[in-house]
C-alpha cells in the first residue's frame, strides 16, 4: 500500500496545494480513486469507459485499492458492488451506455438499500444501429432511480465530483448512491489540464457504523438486515413498507442538498444573470454554449449562461431564480429526447419562454456555430427586439 496520510475532506477539496497534470477524463478518474481510500472496485470494460477500468487494475496492483476484479458482465458488477457496500466498505464502479441498461435493475435497488456506492457513467449511444459515440440519453433514465446525479463538464469537474461524491453519499442522513456522469469521449478521451491535490494524501476511510441500514457481516447476519420478506405478509403491510421507504429515499436526497452546497458549491453556475436571453444546459453542452454566448454577446445580443451541475436532487430553486429575469431560455442538449428541457419546464411556470434545443445525438458534436445559428433563428422568429442591444444582422446566418 503506498504511503498516504489521511486528511480531512476540506483539506483535499479546498486547502491542499494542487499540481497541474495533462490528463484525459479516464485518467482523471484514476487520480480521484487514488486519493479516495476505496476498499473495493469491480468493473466491466465498455467503451468509452474501458480505459478507466484498466486504470483501476493498475491502481490495485499499486496498492491503492484493497480488492478489485473484473466482473462477468455489467449486471454481475452492479450486484457485486451492492454486496460489498452492504458489507460496510467504500465502493467504486463505472459503466456506460449499453452497460448502464444491462445493469439497470440494480440502480433503484442501490437506492432502496441505502448503499453509498459511487458510479461513474461515461455516457454513450445505446440505440440501433450500433454506436459507441457520445450521447447522454441515459442520464434522463437514471434520474428517477433514487440515486444522486452529478453532471461534469470536463476532466477537472469529473475528478472533483468523484471525490466529493463519496463524502456526500456517506453522510448518515443521506447514505445514497451517487452517479457522476460525463459525456463519453468528449470528456473521457479529451486531454486537458487537471489540478490535483497531493497523491500522498487520501480521504478518511468510510465508517460503516454510521449507516442508517445495518451492515451485514459474520456477527450481523443478513436476516437482521431484511427481517422477514414483506411479500410474505399482508398486502397492506407490503404496500405501506414499500411506500414509506420510497418516500424516505427521496427525503434522503433532499437532505443531501446541504452537503452538495458545502462541497460542490451552487448546483447552478450563472454567467450574466441579468441577461434577457439565457442558455440553460449541463455537461459538455455548457462548454459549447459558453463559446456561443461569447460570440453572440460580441454581436450585441444580451445573453447569459446557466450551467446545471446537479441533476438529482434537481436544483429547483436555483433554476427558478436563474430563469426569473430571462425572457427567452434555450436548452442545448446531447440527446434526442430533451430530458433536461423537460426538467426545466416542470419547474419554471412560464413554459412559453423555454425552447428545447439545439439537440445533437448519436455521436454528433455540437459546434458553437450551430448554437449561434439556431439562437439567431429563434430570436428572429420571436421578434428582433428580444435580447438585442442593437439590430440583429443576418438573423438566419
């Protein structure tokens, strides 16, 4: 085991000096796990997550992970890490796309069992014809499993969010799984500067004694975890047990807000909050929207950006506050369904000012030029006075 000293989360997150390294997103995952004091990692390689899976094996060989193996398939992996978490250890895994879908049964089980597993989702296309290209449609499907969901824009956020996810997940009044999502390839295989705290410092170990659900070991046998199966009792008992527990899972997610605010800051980052036109987006779409915003502002369009970092619990009040002044809200997304636009529309009362798109999917990139062109087209159709500080020229250009 490499010599590491245990330091406070605050030290690693905010106080420790940071060294710059040139990393792809998958390598940033390894750097996070190197400092996370993880007990068990089980993974199954699937593109574009495969390199992170290989890095986990290297970290095990170096002694940073206490136990590691490659599962037989994604469902096997997610079942195995559930068992490990029930045993009271800190667990990490990763998957994406078809792997997410193959393992999907386990995610609401993780939440219902109150397991603080951290899973990195490097999202990709799942439809036929086969594609391994970027697409984040699976985030929308994961949103109602009961887990917390963070959406990172770049390798730096990916690194930071994974480390912080363990501390948020393991709070006694939270104790829920966290999915840390990125848009595959755009982040996993993009090399950027990532600022890292010292690698000889690590998070405090997980303390299973604070779990709200009894851990299972040789002295605390599984029957004490489950008591008697509810299905063997009356329907009345079964219904009420499951209904109350599902409400408690959602209540735990609400309780996570204070820890998310403490460690991640605001769940919504807003640039030019006074603007009359606002891009509201998440993940790598925020990076392209930021460039588009700068170009449009140079042309005299009064436009800002709200980047949503946390999908669950959804930052209702922050989104409502960001949307309050804007007369037009545009939601660029890397999926065909527009799950983020739906989330925003369900919170903002004036749906008429919210426009889903542009959307790209199936592996396409979203150049800022596309966002610029679509924004100009929309504003021209809505009336040239909206969001303009001077007349718009070549509105459809």
